[in-house]
C-alpha cells in the first residue's frame, strides 16, 4: 500500500491529554533555561500585579479597568461584542475582574489575596440586578470563575483560614445558574444569547445566538450540577448541546449563528474562530472532565471535519457547512487557541506548524491583529485591534508542556516583551485599537488577568499543576479532573506483560489500576511528597518529552485509561482508527 493510500485509508487522531498538564510525570527542567524561567516568571508576576493593582485602585468593584483614564466600565452588560442597549441605574458592577482573577491568584501562590477576594465576594456580590447579560460570557467568566474558585477554596491545600469559607462562592454560583435557566426555555432547548439577571428573557429579545453561545456551557453548568447535586444545570446545557449537534450537516460541520426558536441556521459559513471556537474546545474538555464517550464521539467527528474542510496547510479558512467549500480566507486572533486544543488531542505536529504561523504574524505586527485577510495578504480594514487576547500565549503554554522545546519559552518571552512595550501604561495594560499605529484603547479586559497572564505564568512555572489533573475552561479557569465525576470507570488497557514494581526505574509503570486501588482512584504521587493525586489508571510515557520510537515507550492515558502508542511523527498518544 502506498504511503498516500495508507494515510488516506487510516486517518489517525492521536490523543495525548498532555501529561504534564494532568499528571506528575514531567517535572523536568531544562538546566539552560532554569534561571531564565525564574526571571520570566517574575516578569509575568509583575505584569499580573500591575494590571490587578490598578484594577483594584481605579475600577473595583466595577467590572473592568479603563487604564488610560484610570476609571472603570461596568462591562458585564456589554459583553459578547453586541451593543449594550442600556445600563440600568441600579447596576454598579459585579467586580468581574476580581472574579476572573481568583484562580490566577491561586496559581501565583497568593493565598492571602485569594482569601481576601473570596471573602469580599462572599459578602458583597449579588446577581439580583436589572442587567441584561450575555449568557455565554457570563457563564465562562462569572460562573466559571466562581465554580473554579470554589473548588480551589475547598481542595485539600487549606489555602483559606479554617472556618472562614462556608461555600459562599458555590451559593453565588448556584444563584447565578438559576438565573440562567429561563434562557433555555425555548421550543428547541437552545438558550437565548441574552437574559436579564433579574427579569429573565426580555420581551422582543433577539432569538439569534452563536454556536459557541449554546455549545460551550457544559463545563461550568455541569460542574455546578456535580457540586450542588442539582442536575438541572447540566441537563439544560446538555440538551442544548445535543440539539446543536443534531443540526450539523452531513459533512459534520456547523454554522456560526442560529435561531433559538426555529432551530434554523442563520449563518452557514463557519470555521474555528469567533462564534464557534469554544464549541470544539468544550466537546473535548467535557469528555476529559466527565469521562463521557458521547462527548468524545462528537468531538472526534467535529475535529476531523474541521481539519478536512477548514485547514489549508497551517492555516484555517472558513467553509460552508453544507458544501464544505471555502468561504472566507481569514486568519483571526481567536483561532490561535486551536494549536492548544490540538495538543490535548495529541496532534502535535499540526499544532506546531499552525502555532508557528500565528507567531510569525505576531512578530510581523508586534501583536496579533484581530483579522487578517489571507487571500489579499492584508489586514481587515476595520478589525485591526488587539484587545490583549490570550490565545497565542495559551497555545504556547500547551505546546511547551507537550514538547518541552525551549523555543516556546522564547516565544513566550517575545509575547511578554511586546505586551510590555506596546500595551503597558501607568494605569494598567491597554488594548490596542490599531496594530499599524499601536494606538491604544481605554480597556483592560478581564481575560487579561484570567488568561493572558495566567498562561504566560504557567509557561515559566507550572508547579501549580504538578501532581494534579486539571482542565482549563475556555476562560482559563482550572477545574480538577475527578474520577467520581466520570460517568463510568474507564477500562484499563494495560498490557499483561508489564510489571508494576513501585521502586526504581520500573515505578514508571505503576498506576492506580495496577495497584488495585481503582475504583477509589487515589494514587500517591510518589516523589512529590505525600499529596494524593487523582488518577484512574495513569502510567507515564518513558520519556518526559513524550517522544518515542516504539509503542513500548508509551504509557496509559490518565483520563481515558487507554494504552497510548507511538505515532508516525514519533509522539506517544492515543490513535484512533477511522
Ligand atoms: C475569552 O473570553 C475566552 O477565551 C473566549 O473563549 C474567547 N476569547 C476570549 C479572549 O480572547
């Protein structure tokens, strides 16, 4: 069989679930970079606090900082790139940036400030306000921020003074989740994009929403259900996701916008960027978080279709969901998350080549412009802005985790330098209105603290992740992967001839399954102190960079419990035959 036919016949998807993100196997340091990493970590820490402190000084408790005028904006009502219709008198902000900063504070090791923020929110935050909010944005930023912070506040690390925390963030999250529910009361189960927190869906509310808007709710609402024991939230999000998936074309493609009442597509063209991006992300991450095969099957089909119809070399264009024909040849800043997702899939080679192209564009302009017309080789005439987006930093972090290639540390350095050179002002970090002139705009988005700074910090210091399994929401809020949230215990694929000694070199082959502790699934991390880590069955790859020559050098995937094998590109992962 020719190689071409071989590849055509046996298309492989290679699932890694980056081991360094989810397990303790890859705690290794490149000695040449050790000092540099420390230096960069401190540089990023300073960035975070420059943004955070200025927010506290000039904007808190309002939503976001205006760093040029050192003032604030109550932007929760404005989120979603749609025009705010009105800002009610009684709406005084929801401390959005504080909520978004909670998990970053933990990752930076500032437990004191985390506690202070948690207690302030516990006492002061209310959602009983006459505010029309975007469901998607409020879900990923506020609900996700609260649920993640609640889980961090109640994990075994005791970062809060004993007795100070009595699940207040979870109660707030539950209150918010209840206010989301009227949005799902449609004939299709697809939620309205906008709701009023106090009064529910407004009369004459728009029935148009995006694919992300109804397909990226399952992590936060699912987590809320698991934490409260009330299945309503997860059921609503799942029903919407299933309905959305049922609307795919015969090519397994979805459009970008749709009507929640009729269930008809409005925009048939789609890609991996705005309006669709986190839909793909949540299918895979929901599979990781909840262990549900249904999510994996959806993701698998959707991912293959995206690679088939949108990809052109390292670039991604848009295509018509019915015909698969290319529509818009545009690179958008939001697309830069895709290589990070591909790392979770294990498609490292494709991730690396796309990431390089995004970075070239970054280098050319100094930052990533919102939209670049690939067919005309020019910037989009109006979308020339860069609002401090995290996506390139996010992918850089994932690729470094997967490969340990120090080149990604250099990419991170270049991102940090550009941010400090072009966007740092006395009052914080400002968005760029026009990348050709570097004219600034008076807005420091909350995701700069939730994601951009967080991923840059984790690139240089991932100690928060060592020995623990986390999945990051699309807004960068970590959720622990817990075996008791998994729908069913996975089957183990450990080959019979492996030995499971717990000492010496062979300790690598030990897993909680092999140690017969499944289904309790608590495995002592060994070599990382006494911390107990969640691991259903995980076995490390033989090499920390996951490179391999033979299958024998590959371990067992930590979340699916499937035996990993060696790809043609020489990386361990899960390969699926289709
Ligand atoms: C963030 O709010 C999230 O990452 C979202 O999924 C899309 N992008 C913005 C930041 O660019």
